[in-house]
């Protein structure tokens, strides 16, 4: 009985490992970055919408983090599309547009950081720049992500 359970356990572990994305692959690396961007953006948006308490310094730190992250995922899009990517084929077919939206994201996160340099930080001062960040995310997802 013990041998049988051991074999079943090993088989289950082996099968569960097959479904994951290699964290060192381009897909795995950009997914990790996008998840960090989402978490950071949700925290910032949560502070502006009252879901989280607004803390000017935490918001400013989050804006800096988001700006740094916004420059990273683009290098992890290989020349050829991976089969299990949630990106549409248009990422590779419309590279100029994709790169334009990537640069736009980098620009608006930079603008958000610039707006956070005036302390004490008030939510009203960062609401519009954060709205631009959220709009940039949405624009790229609308054109280039399978939902």
C-alpha cells in the first residue's frame, strides 16, 4: 500500500509540474513582471479609491516601483510568438504599434513619478496621472491581449 501511494504521489507531482510556465522563459519572465505591475497598480488605485488608506510616501514609492517595472517586460517578447502566450498575434504583426504603446506606458508612469515628488502628497494631485497609467494599461490590453 505504501509503495502504491508513493507512486501515485510522484506521478501527481510530475504531472503538476508539466502545466506550469518555465519562470526563466521569456513568457515566464514577462508574466512575473506584469503580475508585479498589476499588484502595484491595484495598490495605488486602491489608495485613490478609498479601498486602502492613502499614504503619500507609500504612493510615491509605489509609483517609482511601477515606473521601473514598466520598462522591463518588453524585452521579454521574443521574435516568434510562443504557443501559450495570452498576447495576440498582433504583438508580432504590428510591432510598431506595440512599441508605441509600450513607450506610452513608460512615459505616463514617469509622469506619475514626477507628480509624486511634491510632498505632502494629496490624492487629488495624483488622480489624473494615475488615470493615464490605467488608460495606458487598458489600451495595450485591448489591442494586444487575449481575454
